[in-house]
C-alpha cells in the first residue's frame, strides 16, 4: 500500500523506518472495546445528540487552503487600491489577507472588526498596517509569491511596507506574540528585516517564527538560515532546527534547539501555507 | 465480516474496502449488524492510530469514542463506492489534531515566558540519569515509543500514518490536506529527528 521503494532514505533513516514498523498495533482494553461497540451498534452512542441528517457534522474538517473569493462590492475598495498601486508602483504585489481563523476581533490601525467578518478584515490590510489580534485568533497575510506572514494571538505587529529601494526589501516590527514568516518563490533575494525591542533578525529565504513577550525575543528557524542579533554588528547565523533567545534584561543570549511546541507551530504554518504560492 | 459476493452479479464493492458495498449501504441506514461489521473491521486500526498519535490510553479512548459518535451521526453520508478507511482515518487524525491544538494553545500560553529555558533537552537529560531509565534502556521498543511521543506532532502524524498505517505520501497528503511534497519532506525530517531523540536518550540503542 505504501510506496516505500522510491524514497531516497539514508541507511540511518531506513533503520528508523524499520524500527517504527516493528512497533506494531496497540490493542485496546477489551471491556472498553466491547462497551463502545455495543453503544455504536445500538445507537446509544448518539443518544442525547442531534441525529437529524441535516444537522449531522461535516466530518472532514480541513483548514481552508484556497484563497477566499470576495463579493464584487466588497473587493471594490481593494481593486481601487490595487489600481493605484499598479499606477504608482509598477504592478508590485500587495499584501492581502489569506485567512483569519478563530473567535475574537482583529484590530488594524486602531479599527477593530470581528474576525468572523472576513471581508472587513481583508479590507483593512494595507502596507505598514499596525495589526493586533487577541488570543484565539490567527491571521495569515500574503504578499503574492513573495512572503506569507502568520500571527497567532495574542499578537501585535507592523506589516512590512512594500520595497522602496532601501537596503532591506521588507521591514517589519513584532511588538508582542507569535509571528511566523515564510518566503515564496518570487522573493527577490534581498533581505527581510524583523525588529523587536531586543534584537534584529535578517532573513533571505527561510521559514522562521519570532516569539516576543515582556522578557524575551525567541527566534526559531525551521528552514534556511537567519542572522539574529542585538544589532547589525552582533549577528549570529542560526540554522534550521535551532533558536536564539535574547533577553530584555540584557542577559547573555542563548542558542539552543527549537522547543518542540514552537516547532509544531512552525510545521503547521508551513503545511498550511504549502499551496499559498501555487497561483 | 467479509464481503458477501454473489457470483451472478458484477462486483461493485469499493476497492480495498474491508466491507462490501451492500454492507456499506446498510451502514448508511444505521443497520445494527452492518454497524457492527464496520466497527469490527476498523476499530483496531483506528484505536491504534489514535493511541500512537495521542500517546496514552485515556486520550486514545476519548478519540475513538468521539470518532464513532461522528461516524454514527454522519453514517448516511458514507460513500458506498469508496473504501471507508480514508474517511475514518481522516476523522481520527482531525480529532487528534483538534486535541493537539487545544492542548498546544494552553501549552504556548504557559511556556512563552519560559522560552529561555531549554526545558526539553533538560528533561531528556534528567530522564537518562534516573535509575528507572537505566532499567528500561534495554527495551528498544519502549524507548522508540517514548521517542515517538516526543516527536513534534506534525512529524509524528506522518510517521504513524506512513509506517504504522501503511499509507503512502499521496494518501497521507489527502488525509491531512497538505501537499505530498511537504509530507515527503516532513517524513524524512521526522526520521532524522526520531533518530536524534533516540541518540539523546541512549546512543548505543542505534548501534
């Protein structure tokens, strides 16, 4: 069933693979199995639940992968903005909301809208927008083909401006919370500069996460290499699988492996955005 | 439990399915016997998947209980022309991912201020030093299970689906709604990570 032949696994990886396969199936407790079977077969399992077909759950619950289609009227302001950008900016891509998930609000440049009102959120997204989301809300914003950024609330950051010919193509500030960024195939190769109060992060092509709170800035690198330091003169090259932690109190920074929970978040972000640059 | 074919009629059973199309039709109608056959055919595989993903019996039991509740409620939506296995695996993995997310949310909140502390590597080091750990070091299977439990969840997901459930990368991509190249890449990374975790624990396990 599994195409196990065409993988270029190293001998070590193949050894791991074989060991995992040898673990075998886990057997359930017989009494639990018997009781659950009886409940399932008799329908008792669904007692007290809604059984009307119209209200049956949508059982395949996948995160949306495709870009949302907005109503014509709703996109008029964005179209107008796009025309202006094309006119003045030679057709550079613009920041666009990719997805917003969760329950709560999104505040952009001091305007607060319900996260469920996707069009309202989308219409507020502009370069250099100051954005904050509360706990329970996740927001992904894409610069077509170039960058995708994601925040998981509570978080606050400033969206990068469009390139303006400076040394850094894009510059953003993370004020607090969790900020993830992934470069796309049309990323020009010039650098993205991410600033926090404790440090600066320079990337050229990578997937990283920046966690900022009152005590630390922690930068986790999933792919590629990021230059991370207090200022431009003190940058460490941090490779995939590692993180650098910089302290507000000025303590010596630490370079250590990514914490599993953060790696989990980054892997989900990467998987979620696997198709983001396909168009 | 197996399919019941009549030689005089063409076989319309879904390929690879452990149940015949006729049985699946009855599952749609929530016929008790057919539900029983569905349960018997898939419970073991789905419980094992839930256990491997969640890492303990209580969580696995919660997952399969919720799974069979959802299956019962949505039985009328079952596509009798297709093997129900991918459908069931998808529900199970989604339930586990939901559980992870809710757990992750709490964990992130609790550990953000502790970012500076390499608690993870410290924990591993502490474990190696305990007498109980010495006692189980000879048990490679248990060590491997522990390492599997410590794999980041998205990595554990692809390893379990690939090597314990027998899915290929394309099938995994369907189940978890991600691109096959991403799955392939993550799977390869996961094997490397798993090896590292084992080596941290006890280097000579891999010799």
